[in-house]
C-alpha cells in the first residue's frame, strides 16, 4: 500500500484511459488497506471486469471474501444481472394481475440499453448512499470502466436528480416516475458523497504516454466540475532502461519522459505516485503485494533471437503473423464494408483503425473513419486531413440534441401544445442519449453497403451495451413485423460476414487476452463471428536487449501461441513502434510494419 494516500477517504475511485492499469492499482490499494487491518470492499463498475482474475477469486453481485486476505471482499456490478433484478422489481407486482401479454410487453420495454445503464447506476448509487451492502466496510474501492463510460456513470447522480426535480408529468422512459422518486434520496446522497472531499478521493491512473495524460487531464477537469475535487495522480508503468545501448528501450524511456514533461500544469500540481514498469503481468495476490515497490527486473539473460521469438515458439514461419498491410489488402479487394476494431480499453484500437483508414485512403479508396468512443481520440491520432478520408464521430451530446429536435419536429402536426410540452419533457431523460447514439450507430452500419467504413469502437463494456441495444431493436422489429415483410436491422448486418469484419484487438498479456476471449464468446452468442484477432504493440515481434523488456517479450510470445491455438482463426501482429504512431506518415508506416 502506498503511503502517498496518507489517511484514505472511505470512497476511492480509480479511473483513467483503458489499459493504464486501473484494476491493478485499485486491487493493490485494496489489498494494502486490508493488510493494514481495514475492512475493504473493492467493486468493479466495468461491464468487462477482470477483477476476478486479478484477485484469483470468483466474484458476483454481492460482496465475496477474497481468498487468503482477511478483511478484503470483492464484487462486480454486472449490468446484465442488475438489469434482470431491476426488471423483476418493476414487473413482479404485475404478474398474475395483468394479462401475460401485457406483462411481456412491459418486459420488452425494459429490455433496452437504457434499463441496463440505469440498473447498474442504481446499484452503484446504493453503495455511495450507505446501503446495507456498504455498511460493514471502512473503505469502498471502485475499479471503474475506461474514462468515457465512467464519466457517464459519475454524471448520472446529478442528471437523474435534476430530471426527477423538473419532471412534472409523473412518467419517464423507465415507467412511472413514482418509482424513480422513491430513489431520489439515494441519488442525492450519492451526489453528496461524490462531492465531499472528506469522503471521496478520485485517483487518476495514467501511463507516461501523451494520450493517457491528456485523458487524465480531461477527466480531472470534467469531474472537478461535478464536484470531485479531491484528486490524486498515479503514473503507472514508468520505465527506466536497465542496460545501455538498446534503441527500443531508450526510445520507450525518452517518450515517457517527454510525455511527463509536457503534461498540463494543473495535472502536474496534483499529488503524484509513480509505479515502475513490471517485468511480469500483474495478476494474483503475489504480484499485487509488490505492486508499489520498485523492481530492477530480472537478471540479464541471453535472449537468443528476439526478432523471431513469436514464430519460433509457435513453430510457424515468420509470415504466419501478417501485419496491418495484409488486412488492408483484404478490405480493399471488396471495395466496401464495415471494419470494426473492438477490445479492451488501451489496446490501441484507435491507432490501428486510423492507420488502416489512412492506408486504404492512400490507395485511392474513399474511406469513412468513425468512432463510437465517447473519449474520441481519432482526430488527435490523425493530426490533419487526408485526401479521400472522411472522419466523423458519434458524439453523444450532439446526437442526443439532433434526436430530440427530429422527434419533436416530426410530432408538431400530430400533437397540441400540451402534448409537445410533455414530449419535450420526456426527451430530457438521460435515457434519450442511449437511444440517440444507437440510431447514429445504425446509420453508420447501413452506410457500409456503399463505402468502406472503419469504426473505432469504445472499450468492450460500452460497446457490448451498444450491441445489446441492437439486439433489443432487432427483437422488437421481428415482434412487430407483418408476414412477408423484408427486414434489415443493424444486427443482421453485423452478423453478415460479407458486410462486417470484426477485428478483436489485444495486447499479448494475460488479462487483455482473457477479456478478448470473453468478448468473442459474447459476440458468438449474438451470432456475430469475429474476423480475426490482432496483437498490438508486440515486444515479442520487436528487437530488445533490455532485461525487463525481454521478460515481458517472453511472456508475450507464450500468450501469442495460446491465442493462435485456442482462440483466433486468423492472427495479425503489429510490433511495438519506437515512434509514437501519430500523423499520416507514422500511421502509414505502422500499417506496413511486419
């Protein structure tokens, strides 16, 4: 446990860009507090949680004792399970009272992504407001989803409190407002806890990388505006070379130094903790125990052939791991279609999607590059216009406002003034954003019939909620379709392998690979088959003599072997780049890297 936290507040929120080590940092902190005699609950609010793996304990929706650690409990806020419980609380009183068809209709109305979001938020708010679940614990540590999803979660207490206060009609997108009013005190208590520096600390976890630090600054500003002003900065993965003359090691270190030197002044002013880059994956209690300790790394050992390590371990020729250029060849051959990069936050989806789009545009093809990620880093990665490349983003705020205007305009001729006022009031619900984003996503999916669309998606959990909305819409369309009607829903196009290529992006590390495998299973349950896996930023496909980097590369090669044998029908590999892949020149170089 790091002494930099001093006397920790009761609520500790760990947030940041995907892949910066939030779960490791949060779990190590919770473990340290428990070892110090505190009663601690660590909670993951990430729909794609891997807290079970890190703590080596299977967790559920209620506090579970962590094996081998007295005083430490863990739980996952599973959005789907929370939604099932929420729906039953709403629908249960009507069973046996209303006809079965009416009950089924209510259940269908509560099957969308909005219900999933609100149900998870309801559980989260209860922990902050002092529910029976929270009462036994001295500290509650929140391991949150990547930034965009977390900003939405932490803004919901204020959003729903305002909506309940201002809604005079007694209804909401989730049914009678009386049900929500019963929760108003809980939401107000949650908002009070979040904004109280004596009770809540926001821990901004980052890496010594430009993008991660910019994300930390954005989060600092937005959540300070929400009242979360007691903030701490944790820089994870600080690397210092342990051997001289290694260009890759020197470049990694210098990039980190430059990023830290260039961080915004307000971020620099926060209390700061730096954690050394580990030579191993941080999984299990033993690794967590030493997380806050500096480690020099393993003794230098002969590396053999770093350039060919991955191929040697899989007994495959070097061209068995094609790069992004081969994927570009395959997409260009069709001339249209959707390519979706999906995966855990921080694995490089934005960089790879942008690099592929730039490479296709350089070949003279018209390309539409878009993102569903609320954090939206595409333009920062691209850094300039490219001929033949159209860049857009699905901006939740802009899409919500456009959706509201469209619905109101369509209803002007059919509703009187009172009816329009009620409609506008209903559209102020926070649920409207989920519907608006889904409609925008659907338009992009359909547009790939005519052009090449490369889509950078939000981190896994957020994307799964979007796909859940596609499933709900598909079921609703089927239920209401008349005989002989030809349907074309977004889900159908996502299931069509001639229309959609889904590329699962991962790092060759234990947790990202496990999460990608789980994502693949989730997609297959929806009859969506991934096209390929892509291992990004591979040290095993690079050359290094640094012992820390060598140790990480050896572990990577084993993960790549497992991916090929157990998970991926096709596997692409992109080596670690000594230059930050920003701007068209470097992005094209990345697309051609082997």
